[in-house]
């Protein structure tokens, strides 16, 4: 493209719009130079502000505040850990209370082994006769807290008494905290006790 | 001297392009980047300020409820305090009417990932059933969390020692073997 033709055309003829284009471009150039200056000034002022802000930022976490933070974070962790432990905290005395409540007259226990991990108890004892032992087993099986009785051995002794051992599998909720004192509330207790007598 | 407007226009146009492309545009990008950094630092400051204000607020609340928090400190001490624990077992068993025949530290797990360590004691106690119940209940009521992992006992005399129904639960003396778990940092 030959720009010289345009150049000669514009130079030899006075077009009214060309003045507008010329002055617009002059104004645009001035604006461009000014905007460069404005950007430069703003950058400098922002950099100053950033430096000030960084200096202020360092004053926020003072030694005292950091010490408080350390203590607070340690307590937050402690509270969380404590809550977890409390949730898994198990009340083994409930098992004893339940067995006490469920044990009928003429039944004696002389050996006891509680395995909290497996929710089971192995009991060794003596009953005055087989009927009472059967009632005792029924009584235990009827409890809301007993999952099942998975072992039952009995042997008739010399004096007519029956030596036995049973393995009781409890439901996990037997170890939960029971607000009403230490005795587990068992709805089947009274009914079964009456049955037993 | 008359201004050669077409030539001047061309030169101005070229200058606009050169200044705009090589000076103003990079400066504008630099300005935007500095502005963004400033906003980020400001946001950081606000977040940090708010964070420490919350920390200070929580700290004040902890100070106000120091008694409650000291219970958690008792339950989860910063160190195992084995001496304190053995003293506790000795005094509590005595108070409950039991004789502490043997006390062994079975397990002291090292703490992992800042999680509480497990301390397991094996206790051999001698006494009657009611005393044992008192001891267990006192452990369950203690500010420190004790979990009885396992318990076994048998009558020292099979004729006398027995636990029966509603009447009193104990007619003799038993040897109790307990495994008790507690935690510390």
C-alpha cells in the first residue's frame, strides 16, 4: 500500500475532520503520558501503604497474644480429646448392678470375669437345684441389656447343689452412663423377679 | 513555520503506540498487581486481627471458667503423673475397704499425633464385694477418667465367698484382678 498517496492527499487538501483527528491524537498522547504518571504515583503510594500495613500486621500477633493463642489452642485440643474420651467412657459398675438386681435367691456366684472389650462376663457359681438355675438363666436372658447367653455348663454336685458357669454377652449400652444412680434401670427386673419367686 | 499535520499525526500515532505498549501498559499491569497485593495484605490484616480478637475473647472465657477447665486438666494431665496415680489407687482402695496387694503399670503408650497416651494399670485387690463396688464407683465418679477394661475375681474360699441376689452381695473375701485404663498427654 502506498502511504505517500494518502500523505499527499492530506497535505494538499484541507479536510475539516483531519484537524479533529489530529487534535484528538494529541490529546490522547497527553492523556497517555499523564496516565503513566498517575500510575507511577499510585504505585508508589500503594507500596508505601503496603509497607505500613506490613508494619501494622507485625504488631497484631504480640507475644502476649501468641501466648494466649497457644493456651487457647491447647485447651481446644484438650476439650476435643476429652469429649472423645468421654464419649467412649464406659461404666463397668453397671454390669455388677445389673447382675445384683437379676440374681435370684439360692444362686451364688464365686467367680467372675468381665471383659469390657467384648462386652462379656463369665460367671461361675452354684445353685441349690437345676430349676432355680434355669429360672436364673431365664431371668438374665430377659434383661434389656443382655444380648445373649452363649455358654452354659452345669454339673450336679455331691450335696445336690448344681455348680455352673455361664457366659453373658451384653449389649454395648450396658456400659453407658445411666443418670439414675449406679443401678441400671431395667424394665424387666420386677417382672422377672416375681417370676423367679 | 507551518506544521506538517499529516506527518505530525503519523508521528503522534506512532508515539501513542510505542508509549502505550512499552510504558503505560506494563505500568498499568504493575499498578494492578500492587493494588492486588495491598488488598491481600489488608485482608490478611483483617483476618489476623479478627482471629486474635476471637482468641482473646475465648481466652477471657477460659479465664472466667478456670474451675471447669481445671477439671479437664485433671482428667487429661500434661504428663502421666504415675506417682499421683499409684497414690490415688492406694488411697481410694484403702478408703473403700480394700487391700491393694499389687499394682503394676501394664502399658504406657507413647503419644502419637498429639493424641492422648494410654496408661493401663493392673491392680490386685483383696476385700469384700461391697468394698470393690465402692472402689469402682469412686473411680467412675473421679474427675479423672478411669475405664475398667477387665475385672475378674474369685472367692478365696469357695464355701464362704459368694455373691448372691438381693441380700447382701457379699459373704466373703475375694481376690480382685483389675485392669484400669486412663489417659494423659
